[in-house]
C-alpha cells in the first residue's frame, strides 16, 4: 500500500498532493526538504496537503524501503492516484521529477490538474549519469511533460532547455524555497556567533570555513576531498591565522580525518546552527544538476560564499555582488586568504546575498508564485 502522509486539511477548498517514489518526509534534504517547506506554507495558506510515496525511508535513514515497480512504473502509486475519487475540493497533483512520470497518467486520465516538478534535468550530461541512463531518464521526462498541464523547474538555465524541448508545454520557473533566518542579518549574527559556537564546541577564536552536503553524493564527496587535500594546505601554508574547515553532512571522506584543521560533523538534524556559527562558506561544485541548494542555504545564514560557476548555475546570483567566484584550488585559497585579510567585499556580498534569498527564495514568496500558477491551469 502506498504511504499517505496528511499534512493539513483544506480550509480554502484546494488540495495539493505531492507524489514521490521514495521519501523520508519530513526529514532529510533534497526534494523532501522542498516539499516540507512548501507544504508548511501551503497549509498556512489554507491548502489541504498530502504526501504520497511508493516507499518510505525510516527515521534512522537505513533505507528501509519496499520493492517498487520496474522501469519507473509504480503500480500501487498509480492506483492510489487513480482511485483518489471525485473530491468536492479542487485537487492539484505535483509529481517529483522523472521517476514518477508514469503515475502522472493516472491524474491526467481522471482530469485532475497535473504538475511535473523537474527539479533537476537528470538527462543532462552534467548530472553524472552514463549515456544509456540519460536516454532512459529523458524518455521519462518526456512522458511526464506529455501528461502534465504545467512543468516546473527550479533552474533558470533548465527552464530554457525545457521550453526548447517541449515547445507546446507551459514551463515555469519556481525558485527553490529555503529557510530564511532573520537572525542571520550581519549586525545580529555578530552578537550571536560566540554563543552558538559555545553550544557546538567550536573554537571562538578560529575562522570557520564551512562546506555543507551529504558526502555520499559523488559531487559533494569530490568537493569535500578537494577542500581537504588541495585547498586546505594552500591556506595553511600562506596564513598564520587559526582556520577550521568544517564539513557538515553525512559520509565525510577519509581525508577529513587527517588534519586537526578539519572537523566533520557527520549527519546533523539541523545544519542551520552550524552555518550560523561559521564565518565563510565554500561551494567547490563541479558536477550535478538543477540548482545547488547549499549556496542558497549559505546566503540565508548570512555567510559570504566562494563558489564555482557550476555551484550557482540556474540562479540569478552575480559574481562579486552575491558571491566570490573561483574554479581552481589556488583561486579558492586566494579568496579565503582575501577574507582572512579583512577585505570588505565579503561583508558586502553576504548582505546582498541575504537580501537576494529573502526576496526570491523565502517560502512565502515561493508559495505565492506557485498558487498564482495553479490558478491559471
């Protein structure tokens, strides 16, 4: 039987049903976090909200999932969507990326508004799949587009790709929602940082440089190893200041445990307090698709960010206005050393970046856009 998680009952006559294949909602990152933030705001706006998934990972993140259908077809999920009934209230179905595309046919057959959320075009070369897998995923993406009344993407770059690929379909850009922390404003954060560091056991005198991401995901693992083995030595050799590189997330690489200047947290329930305790954030990302949420999380916590062009693709972030650009180990080290020297540009970028996420990515702003789009289906 498909997992059904009720978040709220409808007060405004409208329901939103999020459909996923495998989930550990409401925990975890990735699309689960997007769904959580959207669902909470939709509930405040009076929507009834449910989450459907074919299989559910337990709280211990042990991968306790049930067998699912082959080739992206999940019979139980399809049947649940199809047998939803004839609700008196208006119901929208929002399907997660390519893997739930076959089940989108069920809501289409029933004549219910159907939305496909392609939060990462997994068929693109930059995502990391081999050619055969990309071809298969592209067929699922096409299937989802064919069954949908609306295609959503979180990337401005991928919106162009989708609009070109599916010329007769409506494609809209929906920014990723993130938690915005009012206490991250620069003047407030400076008063709180030592208190937060004391709670987390971080040295109050060190410059804390953070990286966020589950390092079982290959692009994040590459980034973490890049920091530990290539960037860290350059920084330590060029500066006498006390610098701590903080890796926040599960499955850190072995290189994280070879230097006293690196601390790996492992899995944490809340990463925001670790970011709030940091001085600077890194995003040496060289692969993956969609929009990299870590950069938005850094900015929402008031941090200056050093990032590759890949890390900020699909956003409207501008180099030297919202973040410091870097591509090589030497460039990352140079930017960190610039921060250590007290270059004022880093404070200015942190403030502009914080304003950007408040304006574009706060949950309330994102749900306002989504509700407007739904009304016009």
